[in-house]
C-alpha cells in the first residue's frame, strides 16, 4: 500500500487476515476496511464482516453485512446474520 487512494493495489496474499486464516484462525472485520474500497466487493480474507458505508458524518452511518443487507441508518442499528 503506497497511499490511501488506491486500495486495490494492496497485495491481498500477504495481509494479516490471510495469514491468520491459513493458520486455522477465524477472522472478522467490523468497521471500516480501506479508503475508496467498493462495498460490493467483499473484504478479502475475512470469515465475517460488518463494514461501514462511507458517509460524511458518523451520525448517519449505515453498514453492510455478508448477507448484503443494510443494517440501518442509526448508530444503534445492528445487522443480523444471513
């Protein structure tokens, strides 16, 4: 990764989550993945994830889960499993 503007330049085969999964660990991501990452692309190397959709304010943050469903637009909203 050379800068925050090109997330797809990250070599996915050398990330910590990939190394942990290869070692038999379960991995999860909850929050933000990378700047400019397209939400329709699953964050690679994670068994579970709940990724924040980009907004200009945290008061109106929505999330997306592996099921593809949005969790809601309020900070107190939560996503359910598939």
